[in-house]
C-alpha cells in the first residue's frame, strides 16, 4: 500500500472511531479476494500485513503429504524437506507467493476495502444516532415528494413520510421546515431507513412536552391522547400537586401554548381535558365541550351510558360521531350517549 492509503487508514481510525483491527481485517480480506480472483496457483492463502510500512505479503499454506493430489493445497515431503529437513508428513508448509505484479491489484483492493469500511461506519454511526431518537420529534426540511413518499432531510440523511402518515389537511412543499415524529428506524444495506409520521398520537404528546415546561419537567403529566389527525384531538393531563392547574398550564396565557401547537398542526382542533381516576369524572371531562348530566358505569364490560341534555346530544356525539369516538379512545371506555328524554323513556338513572 502507498503512504497515502496508510495515512487515510490512520485518519479513519481516529476520526471515524473505527478500530484499527477492523480496518486491518477488511484490507487483508480484500487482498485475499483480489489474489484468488487473479491467481489460482494456491488455494489457502493469508496476508502478512504491516500497517506501519504498508508492506504486505501473500502467504500460501499447504499440507505436507507423501503424494500430491491437489498441487494448490499440498506439497510433497521431499520438496518440503529441500526447504527444511525437519518437515514431516502432516505439517503445514508456509511460503511467500506474492506475485511481482500484485502491487497495483492489491492497492486497488485495499483502497476499495477501506472505502467500504468508511461507508459501513458512517451507516452505523447514523443508525446509532437515530435509533436513539425513536419516539421523538425532529425538525427537518422537505426535500422532495413523489407518489410514494415525502422525503425529509434530517441532517446527513433523509427520512420518509409515507402517504398513510400524512395529514389530510397538509400540503408538502420542498424546502419548507416541518416537525415529524420518528416512528421507526431500521438498518438496511444502504444505511438507516427512518420512518416518520405526522399523524401519530405521540406527535401531539411530544409537541406539548416541547411547548409546556410543566409537562417537560414532570409537574404535569400527559395521561392519554386520542387523535384524528388534521381534524381533532383530545389530550388528558393530570398534576399530582392540587395547586397546579394542569389544563391551564397546557392552554397557556391567552391560549398561547395550545395555539402554537394548533398552528404546527395546521389548524387541528385540540381539546385538553383533566384526567381523573374516577371513570365517571374522566368520561364526563372527555366529552367536553358538551354538558353531561350523568355517567352510568358498567365496570365488568368497561362501558358507560352517558346522559346529556336534549339540546346537547348532537354536540356530545359530534360531527359524524367524532367527539364520542375520541372520548372513548381517550378514556379507554365504551361510551353510549343518550339524551335526557331517551334516558327517561328507557328508565336510565340520572344519578
């Protein structure tokens, strides 16, 4: 190897933090492959490589035998003893078989091996970086859009936003900045594949963590999230300290905190409700903004019958059932909503 390649190996070792033995093994393997591709006289070869000087030798190992059947892997006893009378049948016989014209071929093979190790190392570094960012929100730059994916630049690599993970009320325009939730990171032969989402419920949770200091420091806890991306979401919050207004902390002064998140999500409506361990209270809160007269709980089936004023029925159910559906997702309870009139006719208690 020439001095330039030796210097490159040393640089990669230090800057990319690749162990020297990994680089050495890669170069030796590449030299062996190059030799076997160009020369067939010897079957079992190894490389004696000096990384300080760059000098290397191809060493052939053959078995000492009484009668040679495979000259590429065996040597007869008499010939071996011409080199050293101590040889016996069964001994390994090592010989320097470096071809005189191997320098050019070997140098190219070594260079390719080093470059491949650089690519592998960079892929590994990127994977290690992003695997630790699963379940986090990152800001990227929209690179390009095709029929399958929106490609988003995240530093030195691109993430992919599939059609199923896009919000229906959004357009994706190249060179615009966007926040995305890192859904999954996979290692591939071409490097890490990063899958991101704009529809995942945890995107909303992470945005509240960024915007609300009380959530970030644990004073207020996000208990559950229900989301129909681009349209409406519900988030339940709770503070162990009764002096802390959990909902007010998330709303912010004059609604500034929640409005910042609404803007990030292109106008998606967000209901912030107070979590409660009592399912009656929690379900009642979750059906906000509608009024609730009573909540009847069936613990065994984890279901509820909710009674609302007649004039609040459509509000409680919501457009196409959205409010009730989100409340059920948020609480984990089945919710059957009835007007006071229907409840009275069916003999349902309003207690």
